[in-house]
């Protein structure tokens, strides 16, 4: 599956025009409990575009010293940002750290709860467990997604002659707004592709993915991107133009891949069985989520074609 990243890195979806003063908005954010309903997908991108426009109007209102308009716009921006879970997560974490610094631990605990609530609602933090993707000529392979802080890790449950099972397949930095060194604009799809994927905008995150020669020789980590696409996600090894699309497997496909992995590694059978047993614990939850009635392969054939994100 080919991949060509679109241009345009972004420091923040809420980039503030130079000279804009956000102190009032920040103080309001730090003193309120977030109870708004969050928006996601295309609605979120439209919300962020709206906030950018409001910030431009805010800068203009401050330039002409229209105090009433300034207050109205700050409140409108504030209300809009409460619907952005990623923004709320970032601000709540910053507020928690500030409260801890000055010894206000009760406030810090409140902000932590707000941060956890916002984080738990974000799609990129709800990818735990087993996923299957087609690794080119190697065929279908399974990865197990876990998290350490705001970093996603995908380790191979089944492997190949280049990157064997148990090794890291890729990572992604999911740090929220203002806490990541580099944030990317979402991929904006053409209308035909948007109809296929059900979204005009696909969120993406900076990552790293190892590549290696046969036998896991000369392994090195290269730039990558994690791309969310509704119930799927993909990872792109950007410098080599390679992308793998992942979907949730049926329970039957999960067990079949695990059995195949066990059979193919007789020299370390006990180690394999131990690893498979741990992975099968995670596969139990999939038995009630077998929404791919005909297996994952049909979905991959439909959505995994080159240029699917173009």
C-alpha cells in the first residue's frame, strides 16, 4: 500500500496570531469543570477551523480596543474549546502540574480527573489490544497495541523473516496539543475517498517504525505516521513509502494466526506458547466483537488498495 504524506506541519490546531493575549481564556479554563460533549472526526476539524477564525476576529477586536467584543469572542472561543477533548486533556494536565508545583493537591486531583476523562474519550487512546494488517508479501500479521504514558507501542504477536514476533513494529507519539514537539495536520481526502472512508479528515500522529534485513539484521528505526480512519488505522513508514492498514480481527482469525505462529517456531515452542497464552487473554474480548462476519481479509481487500488515502 503506497503512501505519500501531505505537506504542512502544525504547532497547534489553535495557533494564535502573533500578539494575541490569551490570559483571560487560560484563567477561565483553569477554573471550570469540563462537562461539554466532545466532538470528533470531521466535526472536530470544523470546530478547530471555527476557533482559528474566532482568534483572528479576537486579534482584530483587541487591535481596535473593543473591550465588549473581546470578551464575547474569548467566551465563544472558550466554549468551543471545551468540546475538543484533546485540548481539554492538554490544559487539564498543565493545570494539574501547576497545582502540584504550588502544593494545591486537591486542585491537582480535580484536574487529573478531568484529564483522564478527556483522554479516555480520544480515539487514539482506545486502540488497546490485537490488530491485524497485511505486511506486503509477508501476508497478514498481528500486533498488540499498548500504551506507556502518551506513547503508543505496537509489538508483533506474529512476525516474519525480517521483523520477528515479540519485536516492536512501530510507535506513535500521541501527546496532546502543546505537549508534543511536532503535531501534524490531518490528511484531507478528496470527495471520492472521503465517501469511501466515511470522513473528510484523517487524524495522524508522528511515529517511528523499525525496518530490518532478513534475520532482523541491520535493524533501524525510521520516520512514520499513525493515521486514524474510523474503525481502522494505518501506519506508514514514510521514507520508504510503505503503509499497512490494520483492522480488528474476528476471534476465529485471531486464534488461527496464533496457531500458525506456534507451528512455525518449533525451536522455541515453550516461549511461543507463553507469549500466545498472554495474547489470547486479550483476544477473549474479541469474541463478542466479531463485526467482520466474513473475516478481516474481505475488508482489507476493499480498503487496502494502493492510493486508498489519496
